[in-house]
C-alpha cells in the first residue's frame, strides 16, 4: 500500500483518508460503513453493483478472521467490496452453552475491520435477525450428522439458517469460510449447491499461534495451564499425519497414536477423535486418498476443535 510512506494515486480508494499523525509517516485508514439495521443492509445490498465478498463471523476478531478478510479483499479486487458480518448467533449455541459469555469486544472489532480495509461491517441485533415467532430454518441432513453435529445437536441448523439469512440480506458474489471449521465449510458448500445460492464459497487455510494452536475466539477462555497444554491438539494431528505418511493405513493405529499424544496433556478430555472421508465426513477404517482426522477436546468448559488432512 505504501511506498516509503508515500501514497500513490491508485491506493486512494473512495472511503479512504490519510492520517498524517504517525511520526511523519502516513497510513491509510479505510472508513468502514457500519450497518446495524437489517432493512438498511438489505437496501444497501440491492443497490450495490460492485463485486461483493462476505466474511461471516461472530466477532472477537483475531488473525484467523484477518486472513479470511485478506482473502476476501483479494477475491473482491480493487473495485469490489468486502463485507464482514458480526453476529453472535444464539441459534447455533446449545442451551446453557457459552452464548451469554461469548466475547463481544465491539470497539476492538471495529478497529480490526478498519485496519483490515473492510468496506461494510454488518452488525445486526438479535431482535432484528429473529422475530419472536421465528419458525423457519435451514437444515442439512447428511454431513451434519457426524463429528460436531453429533456432539452439538442443532448447531449446524443454526449455522445454515443464519448464513442463509446473511446471504439473502447482503447478496455477496462470494463468501469466505475457514478450514478450521472444516465441517461447517463442507455444509455451507452443500447448502449453496442444494438451495442454488449464486454464491462462490472460498475455503481459507487455518491460521495458528506460534505453538500450533489454531487461533480461535474461544482460546481466551483458557487459563494459563490449559493454554500451555492446548497445542496438544495440533501435536496429535501431526502425529497422525506422520504415521499416515510413513504408510500406516489403519484408523485404529493412527487414532490410537493421536489419543496417546493428547493424553500427555493432563487437562485434556477428548470429545471426539475420528478419521473421516473429507467429502462425506463419514468415519472410515482405512486411510483413503481424501481422508481427514478431526478432533474436539475439552479443557475445562472450553471446547477446542482442529483437523488435518492425511497424505
Ligand atoms: P467464527 O467462529 O467467528 O468464525 C468465522 C469464520 O472464521 C469461520 O469461517 C471460521 O472457520 C473462520 N476461522 C475461525 N478461526 C480461524 C482460524 N484460526 N483460521 C482460519 N479461519 C478461521 O464460524 C462462525 O463464526 C459462525 O459459525 C458463522 C459462520 C459466522 C455463523 O454464525
């Protein structure tokens, strides 16, 4: 963007201004149009003629979201716009889950979006998104029966419903989802295919902390000891991948090695650890060309997930 602090013309997109306060160097601060009403966002979506790429999130934005926004920016092109939605979607939380305590750092998220060059930030209220007598939802009935879907009944109904609503309101050409939530990505692709949404779904690789832990808004729930032990998920998945690379094909052997790796973290409690076909998400006994190991582990009340492709 900057050439030794100098700004060249093409960098000045509408909605950007120049801030000269930073010790003689200039930075471009994009203005973000923050839209909180569904009616306003719907009207804006209809009148928008630019290529739009959407990044749906629940906020508490971190580097993982940042990478999705970067990919969205690239996909939108110089003329297109990047929309980010922030909505903590009660419909995908289990009763008694962490909906109430889910982090909502609004000012930080605003700044994050500004710095990331987001054009539109859609942050609707729960009341506006769901009428009190709300009674229609979107349900995927095959991929959603395994892994997360088994552990969190109704979760993907909540995800599909809110994502379908966001698609209808914001009318993006493309939308970016992270591979960290591999099953979510697969289900959204299926929903788009089966319900004919004219939207391209882009998958984004998982962004990690230096010690391998996948970035997640929920990592901040971990206490110091739990945080120290949490990279064991990644270590276990890498162990599974190593075994497969060495020619091991049997699921029980691969999963047993991963389970042993997780057991080295005294606070870790496995929710599921499975070898699945990456397309059907059904458990398999033997490694196939398109295989994936998926894991969910509790540290106290905090549930972390991760996955890895096998060679
Ligand atoms: P949220 O957990 O906020 O995640 C928003 C998007 O960021 C998802 O596509 C998720 O896969 C991606 N993401 C999260 N952590 C990531 C990481 N470390 N690396 C790469 N991508 C990452 O997922 C949801 O919200 C919700 O279910 C939502 C799709 C918004 C529907 O409510």
